[in-house]
């Protein structure tokens, strides 16, 4: 009897909670606009990055040249540094003789951008940078180009600074000759 009740419960549970494919939906021709708000609460925890044993708070692996990396070690345990929780840690060891020239985005803006007081949104290649600009560091030697675009809107001036790194694709595009 216990087996029968357990089996009936399992069948009822899976019938209520199972996912089904709806063949009536056609997303390709769907005219209903879907809006998705992403909150920080729903985002997963990032790993902590260490370069040659030193913790770099705001770091993205795309900010350093891959050919300057000697080795990478990954640890997948949760841990905390200065009250901030991280999921795992990534230790990057650079090749001997190479020392990156770290610069924060705020310092990069002060050093290279004319309109320092204009609100700025940074992009790294094609991705928006969502971290604190004073704590996000990039190897200045690995920057190919800064593209600054001003957006004049009713709310005031905003500029978008796109940082292009020295990836193969970016170098190839920079060397293309375009005839118009």
C-alpha cells in the first residue's frame, strides 16, 4: 500500500510540475514584445581573480593578452574577501618578464578623454562594463583603441567609451581599408 501511495504521489507531482513543449507558440512570428529586467539579485556570484598572487577586484580576462599568460589555476570553493562573497578563484600567472600596466577606468578617462566631467558608459569590446569604474582595471598595454561617442539627449550629455583590446579580430578590423 505504501508503494502504491508513493507511486501515485510521484505521478501526481510530475504531472503538475513537468515542463511541456507548447507547439502552439511561434516565437519567430510573435508580435508580443517581451521585456526582461535583470537585477543584481538574480545574477550569479563572480569568481575572484588573482594576478601573480595579487587580488584584482574588478577584472575581466579579456583585459589582458592571452599570450602573456603562463598558467591559470581554478579553485571552485565559495570564499569571502573583505565581506564580499565570491564563487571560486582564478589565479592567473603571467610570463616572466611581463608586467602589465594596470589602469582603472576612471584613471583611463582622466588620462585620455577630453570631457572628463561628462557621465560615461564604458564598453569592453562589445560588452558593457557593469562594475565600479574605480575598481575595474585593464592592462593599458593591451588597449588597441578608445572610441568615444557623445550622445546628446534631453537629459544631458552622455558619452560611450568603447575600449578595443588587441585581439586578432580587432587588429584585423583596424587594418581594413574601407572605400565608400
